[in-house]
C-alpha cells in the first residue's frame, strides 16, 4: 500500500461512519492539550478524490483539532484501498490503543473475518486468531457474544469469562443469567452454580422437566457398541430421574421431531 505525507486542510477531511471505534473518549481533555502541544502523529487517510480524504485513523485527533481552531493537519495519504485492506488496517491500529470497547472490537473482528472468508473460502477462525494476534478462544468468545445479541452496555460490562461459563445453555437462559449476574453482583462461583442447575433441566413442548440432562453425542458419553444413532440421549445419576424421562417419552409412541422424522431416544444410567 503506497502512501505520501501531505498537509491537508481540515475541511477536506471526511469522517467515516464505518469506523469500528464509535466512542471517542476525552475529546475535551485532548482538545485542551492541543492548545500547548502539536498533534504528534499524522492522521491516516485514504484518497476519495482530488480534494477529499477519508479518515482511516485519527477521528479523535480531527475532532479535537477542530475544537481548538486548527486549520490543517499532516496526513499519511493512501491511494484507494479495498474494504479488506481498510478494515484490517483499522483493526490492527485500534487493537493497540486503550479504551476500545469489547462490543466495537467484536463487530470489527467478525466483519473482518467475513471479508477474509470471502477471499479464501477455507479460512478458519484459528487462521483469523493468528492473523490478529489473539487466542482461538478469544475469537470464539467474540463470535459467541455477537450471536447472543447482547445490548451494548451489557456487552461491554460483563466479564468475558462469564460469557464462556454459560456456553451450552439455551440463548434466552444465557441472557437471563448474564443479566442477573450484573444486576445482583454474582461472582463467578455463583454463576457456575446457576449454570449447573440450568443444565439439569430439559425443556420440550413448552414443558420443563427437572433433572433431565441432555446429551447429543451419545457414543462419546456411553461408549462404543451402539447399533443406532439416537436423536436424543439422556444420562442419569438418579433412578427416579431416569424413570421420569422414560415415563414422559413412552406415553406417546408416535413422538416426532419437527421435520417429521421418527424420534430415536436412548435412556440410560450414568457409567
């Protein structure tokens, strides 16, 4: 990506609505500092046309400079970039700055992953983690938060480890537990206890059956030797829970899953 350094009037610089960082903190404080100090680093911009330049990095510096009446700033000017080049450059820059909200970062990561996936169809999350310099778990947690659809405040407030603790539960139950953990000030141990209790509840056809632990990978739990692949598998430590499950499913021999296929159920004791 070729570039050149130019002194550009502020009126020719355009803020970008697609910028991953939306919250520019301490603008007033930064503006005051510019009354006695110069803008230390050039803005990164992209050429739109002969007289207009799109801000890639430096939105806060531009806003603060306008507040104190500066007329022009030094800029590092790139020629036209692709959407992938622009977003990856921004992500790499923002990751090394303070106060980037988790919600803003997650959205930027997922959008960048999609662009990379479009370019290389076999590109994986593991590949992406290496590319942006974070762990695979960190990337998976970001995708998980996106899929949960949390509101911005909750997204940025809840510890990432809490999101991870609730994985494996129904989406609505996860959101309920995360909201309670914030509202009631739960510690991680309390959250784990609540998660364990929820995982011992199975819900079907609008009814909740306590004590039924659902497992979808029967061979991994029970061992080899199965001559059929169950649709649902329940494994119990308590005989009364096992009997409850048998009674529920055996009351209707025509139980079916939504697509009309027969429901194969394996009910067993824990090994």
